[in-house]
C-alpha cells in the first residue's frame, strides 16, 4: 500500500521542481526491487497497468562503489557506454519498509552521493516506534506509556506479557507493528481476547510489537519540521479528521478517490484549532524531536493530546512524510517549489559538512610493529 503512496508523493515532488533549474531523472523501484527510468514514469495514469508501463521504460541500476554517481543501463550495448546518466543529488520518496527505514539510505551513503532527507541512523530510529520512544523518553520528550516484545517472546510467554500489559497499561490499548507506517497493522483492544487478536494481526507485519496505553479522549495533531540537527523550524499544526478510534490508512489516503493528492487529500483542519500556547508547545516538541533524532530535510511529527488533562505526547515521526508535507509549509511560509529548493540545499550542505569529517586514518595496521603476532 505504501508503494502506491510513494508514487503519488514522488510525482508531486517532481511536478514542484522548477524545470529551468533542475533536470529531473525519475527512477521507479518495483515491488520486487528492480529499478526503471523513463519519461512515462511521470504520468500517474500509466501506473494502472504497471506491466505495460515498464515495457516502455529502461531497467537501470547503481553500483555501491564510493564516488560512482552513475545510473547504469541493465541492457548493455557492446559498442556504447552503459551509463544512462550521472546524478548530482538523490531525492528518496519511499514510504515504509526498505525505503524509509534506512535501508535505501545506507546504499546511497555507501555510494557517497548527496541525498535529501534523513541518513541511515536517523531513518532507522525514526521508523522503529520502539527505538524512537526509547530515545525520546531518554531526552525528556513525552511519549505514551508502552510495553514491547518480539513475536517469539509472545509465542513463548504470552500470558506473561498479557499480565504485564494489563498491570502496567490497562485497557484499552493500541497494538502496533514496530516499523510500519501509514497505520498499517494497527488496531485497538479493550479486553484480553481483543489484545490477542490485535497482536496476532500486528505480528504478520513485524517481528517486534509495541502496545501503548490508548488515549480515549484524543485529539491528533501533526506538525512538520524542516532543517537539520542544528537548525530546524516547525510548520503550523494540522488536525487530521479520523473516522474511528485511530487514524486509519483509509482516513489518510482514500478520501482523494481517483485524484493524485496523497496525504494532501486527508480531511484536516489547517491550522489546527488550538490555543496559541498549546500550538507553540507542540511546535517546540516537534523541532526538539527532529533534532534529537538527528533528522535532515523535511519530516512530520505526529502528536496526541489527551483532552482529559491536556497532556501532549509525541506519537511518531515520519522521516519521509506523505506529500512531503508541502501543504503544511504552504500554510506556513514556503510554497512547494521553495520547499524543494530548500531540501536540495540541505542535502548539499550535509554533503559538504560530512566530507570534512574524519572517518578513517591513512595508516595500515598490518605495517605496524607487532602486527605479525596480533598483540596490541
């Protein structure tokens, strides 16, 4: 499901670029991991028949060799170079597993090409709900109480974890896979039987499960952040409108019907109906979350307000947010093409700053005295 949303977000980003300033090279990654490029990728309607679309495109690949920014043709021609083109900056618009969790970012970092967005570590920590909450709690950023375990833990000690959840959290609770986005695999539970069913559903998607205390009198608020680990500023807040106890995948993406609006199509209030002091507090927490996780580029931090006592909690961060949260920045102070300019600038700035750091010493330990014995 996130595969299709990635296509929508990517085409929105492509259309926002100033074509007089940038040459755009679209690269589509299929569900089985093959890469294609071609102008036909830029028309959303073509994705209704993916097989036909790919027949009109060219399969390509990159080599994980540092400094090689080339995009190579899969089909080689003996008499011609197999270099399709050379890239200057990569903009990953890949929601979910293998795209937003640091996997793709690791490949790009191995190559050394400048890229937009979070690096491998911040992507991985941002995608994994358990790691994220551990880090935020350590940094005194409020998160909802939770219990976590693996699918094997649950299989071997189910009753133990049920007891822990009931004692530490109580019902109702929200059960989530640890590393999926777009509300996939998430469900609520109000009793033991519901809990068992919810965990069995979540473990279809992830090896690690998180169970959180459910806020009943809930207001959900989102806020986007733009910048880097040193300098980050927050957008206005939005309040997405949900149809049930949780904001579902359908709530996020289906209201747009046949349109290509992605997260932009979600029913929402912008700006959110909040007192000024609450809005500013959320914006401050959003920027702090972004910095603590060493994020870069644009992200969206999702919050929960418990209207019972007005407590504010960070729920999760989306390191590659749907539609790149452009609608939040347009409601703040930056239009979409300006946002794309800023993202490219941030990518190039990080690349410059990274290159002045020391990652290795020009010394061969095998030439050092004592290396034959292996003694230190």
